[in-house]
């Protein structure tokens, strides 16, 4: 379903007017999808996420976040290997082994206390490390902000998701729903910043692109001067 909706969004781009913005050439289309996603979020996801945080004890909420973080470490490890970051990959493996055993299936995070650093990698970042340019910014129905490069990496990330190995579909969907709820609850702290922005759409877009750029470069950004052309996001 995710792939179908995203592909439908890509198809619709062909019928939309484009702008002169090289980063966001489909801004007119993207803004409409942002408004649609935002209305769904305010009507459904945001209230449910607030209720979840209100009724869930902090230790339980932390345990749920730790559980999904432990599952994510498998895909992180594979992407670190693909990027030839073998030291980071060995740390990821250590985290999986420690948290899956001493951490009771990932509910606790003793690995961090042992100095095993948590990393954040996905196949979109791997493509960036391989020199693939981000391509145009895309706002996908239900899925949110992305780029053509990140969207292209989604099938690999989905393949590396341990939850897809669950035989019973209902259990898989319930866990994926809980993960989505946990992720949305984590973003509630940013809600005030978004609502106070002069232009919500531009704020979300720019924050997303800057965050993705930071992750692709592992924080070692090569362009410190705002007036210097960055081929990662501009046509120099």
C-alpha cells in the first residue's frame, strides 16, 4: 500500500505545474499533498499520539521506543556495511546482541551504557554515500517528506525490516502501527515550532533537507559558507 500511494504520487507529478526551484520543482503539487497530510495528522494521528503519551507510563513508553530501536539496528548495520563503515557496523552488531539478550528483546538499552553508540543509517543515506544525488524534493501522500533518492531506497529499507518476517499479518500490522504511533509521539515536541513558522510547508521542507544532508555527510558538512554552491542540492 505504501509503495502504491507513493508511486501514485510520482505519477501525478507529470500533470502538475513545476516551479523554478531546483530543489523543489514540484512545489505546487507538494504543497497540496502537505495540506492533505497535515489535515489527516491533525484529525487522527496527533490526537491519538497525545492520548498515547498521556496514558502510557514513561518507563513503558521508553521500553517501546527501545524495542523498535533495537529492531532498526539490523538495517542500520547492513547500511553501515554497504558504506564500508565497518567499525560502526561492528558497534551495531554489538548493540543487537547486547540489547536482544541483556536488554530483554530490546526493551532496555544496556548497550548504550556500555559505550556502544547508536547510529542512524538507511538506504537513502547509503545511496548518498555512493554519490547518488538527492533529486527533487517530494511530499508523498500519507508518507510525508522525501526526495527521489530517499524514495528509491524505501524498498530496500522495507526488505531489511525485521517485522516483515512475522508470519501472522495481523501481528505485523499491529506492531507497525505501534511503531508509527511511537514515532509520531516523539515528534509532538516539534509541533509548536511548526505551528509558529511563517510558512509551515517551507519550514518542514528545509528542516527535512538539512537533516538528510547532515546524515548523508555524518555531520561533517563540506560547505560551511552559505554563499558557496553545494552540488549535493544545487546545480553548480
